[in-house]
C-alpha cells in the first residue's frame, strides 16, 4: 500500500476519533535513511539521504479557535494532548510526543506574527495521528512528525511557502525539543522523489536528485538499541555539535577568518566555511588542526580555554552553552575536537565521491565508501554500538556491497547496499546470526527499502 492510500484510510477514521467532524486535509510524511554523509549537515557539508516507504500520517481539521487537539491511534502509548497556540508555547516533559507538534506550532506562530498576523486570530487544528516508522531508530520518525505538524498548521492558517523554505524552517523548529542538528531530515521528508537519492547541500539549501539503480536496494536492520536523540542520549549528540563548532572556531581564529563569537554553534563559522573561504583541501585543514592541538584527542576544560585565551569559566559560558541555556557537562575523556573534525572532513569527501559513484553506476566503490564511513563513525565520531558493528559485519559477509550505521547513531538501524538478488541472503544472515540468538522476529526488525516519494498532502472535498 502506498502513502496516498495510507492517508486515505486514516481520513475515514477521523470521524470516529472526533465525533461529528470530518477531516479536511490528509498529510503523509516519510521517514528516511541516510546513505552516506553522517553528522555533516550541521557542519555545512552535504548528505545523501533517501525517503523510505514508512511514514507519519495525519488527518486534520482546522478549528475556529487556537486550540490544538491531538489523538494518536496508539492512545495507550501516546496519550491525547491539548494545548493552545501562543507566542510562547511551554513544552511538555522531555521526550513527550506532543512536543514535536509544539515545536512546529511555535515556529508557525513566529512565522505568522512576522507576516503581520495576530496570534489570537490563528487557527488551531484537530489531528488524528498514526505512523509506521520505528521510533527512536534513526529513521527520522520525530522529524516526520514535526514536518507533518508544520504542514498542518500552515494549511490551517493559509500560510504558503516553498517546500525548500519549509524544510529550513522546520529544521530550526526541531531545536525546540533540545537537539542541535542540521537540516537533512526535513529536506528529504519534503523534497524526495520515488526512485531517487538526494544529494543535499546546505547554507543555502540545494538539492540534486540522483537516480537510484533499479536492480539494487537497501536492507535495513535494527540494532535493537534505541537511538533517542531527545532522551538520555541528547547530551552525547549535542556534545558532538559543540565539539565540531569548537574546531571550526579554533581554525577560523588561526586562519584569521573570524574572531570566535559567543552564542554557541549558530554564531560560529562552520567547518565547511573553512574549505570554502580558504580553498584548502579538507586534509590540509585537518593537518593544521592536528598541529594546533599537538595531536591531543581529548582537551581538558583548562586546555580548551587556554587555546582561546580565556579562563575556564568564561570559556564554558561562551562556548559550551546549549540551546536550552544549560551548559554542556564536561566528559571525563575531555572535548574530542580533533577526532570529530577528522570524521566530518573525511565524510564530506566520501559523500562527494559517493554522489559521483551513484551517477556513474559504480556501486562497488559506493559500497566501499559506506564501509569507510562506518569505520569513521565508530572510531572518530564514536556513535556506533556493538550491535551496529555486528550487523554491519554480518551484512558485508552475506554479500552486501557496503554497510554502515545510519542516522545520529548510538543505536537504531544499520543499512546495507545490496543487489536485488542478494537482498534475501543479507536478510537471512542477520536473521540466523543476530535475531534468532536473541529470540527476536526478523519481520519487525529488517526491511528492504527503495527510494520513496516525499510528503503528500490531499485536501478533502
């Protein structure tokens, strides 16, 4: 069943959830996998994702007031939520599913006010929600929900913008839930086409569509470890954003490009800026950073502060402040600026080469680049877990051209590029060697994906 058929089925159930009312709009937003280009987006470098045949779906009716009513088809797991549109929408408890709607609502309210609309005149929505993207799995279920909610609030209030502009706005909106990521997920959710991977560049957003070979597919296998960016893993995810920002600011200072600014990552140069503004190769910039840090892979607070000629307390206030205002806790192994930057610069080069491989049909080289990417994610960015490493190895041994983790890491899915006729071998291998010993079913954990279409909206008569 396709995305359009799924949302039509949900529309028929809306009247049961909201007695006496009819849905006016149906929205479907897919999840995604990232083929290569991990943790590069917020550093200004490209990514290569594709949409998948799993989605978040909404049946929506606009209200005459500013109230928002949310009901999920899985009510026991996701309780009903209600709130009002306002200039300052307070969040629910950390990790609550309603916060993804609040993130979109807050952003759309700010947009409407900027366009001269009065908050009291904005219309809320009644929404019935369902989805089949595995949550906390690195397949962008949270972004799909934010984007779907953003589409609903814009439609209810007659706010029109391009999909590219909405993608950028929803990327910023998702910071509401406490993560400091980039714009990849929102771009692919909104701009994907069936049968194509996307090469997405940022600042400004630019999307190139690359046909995906019809005789190949992606096998995705769940590590059984949850990848919760808004849960206990959030500090680990945000730490890497800040470590990369520190690397960029330190290098910019050394190269005389810009003085480091207070205010965190958004106020600082990005790693990609260093390449664009100096013309140096990424490998040369990594060599410069290694020289500046004397090869030190774990900076203490005192050492990091000294590099910026600051006292530790002032350094922490200026550079370790997260978007929620709290300070990043110092990890015991120090700030690992050098290995993080090694990964990002290397991954940026791999992504460019992978795009050329996909265009030219060199799938074996594409697979080799996936393997290199996983190695860097595990060793330099330290976002893999043993279960992901085991799955990646099993899929390669079963005949996959390449395999790697996908998404933010710390759990979630491993993916493998395979010829169509070898997909069954890869699936069987992980079933026998990974899931069976753990007493887990393959059906709930292994999927074969081909690039799917992006967000779908359908107005009902």
